[in-house]
C-alpha cells in the first residue's frame, strides 16, 4: 500500500504592500499666503456629497469627507481652498488599482495624502504636502482610494499605514 501524496501547502496570501511612516514627523508647512493662492476660476466649484469615514484602529475616529469621483472633481480636488476643518477631508474614488500620484498645484493648504486599498487598508501616507508645489506625492504601493486631510492630521490622530478605514457603501 502506498501512502497518498501529501498535498502541497496552500500558497500564503500575498503580503499587502504597506509603506511605513518616516520615524520622525516632517515639519508642517504653512498655508499659502492669500496673495499667492490663485483665484478659483469656478468660484466655488461643484458641491460634492459628504461621506463619513471611520478609523476603528484609531480610537474609532470618524471624519466627514467630500466624495470626489467624477474626473472633473478628482482633478480639481481641494484646489483653491484656503482652510479646512480638522475633522473634514476629501475622499477620491480613483477606480484603477495602481500606484497613485498627486500634486499640490493650485492647492493652498498643506495636506496629508492617505493612500488606501479597496478593502480599506491604508497603504501609505504622503505627509505634509507643501501648498502650491508641483512635486509628485506618492507611495510605492498600489491603491484605489485617496483621502486628503490637513497636514499633520494622520500622526495627530494615530492613523498609520497598515490600519483600516471604512469606505462607506454610499461612496462605492
């Protein structure tokens, strides 16, 4: 009698790409001076739907975010804004899973740019993006969503890569 072959072990689930925060917090840049902030050509732009986003691993924190999902709203983002409440942000529905790139063209407030997989895993944070700067802000991990919050927000609230955030069904 021969023994049945031992089944091969199931392949381990692919490790999710997560780009850690730098060990030291970067300096939060100041907002652009009013004289340097460009005038909004749309005088306020479109009104976006708000969604609530929860961070269960950051003491159950909840923020309200405007949902940018059409190409115009995604391209415009938070351009021309001169201030934003600490518990408010913008959630971008980007659709395609890839390494996302953002910049701060015409964006007058410094931001944390949080890159998120479709399952809600935070894969990286572009911290303290400088206003009016056209340098690329990205992390080397693919994502389908981006949440923009005021600069320094992620560290202040204990939000880190590898944690989860909820993406509400109404945003999908």
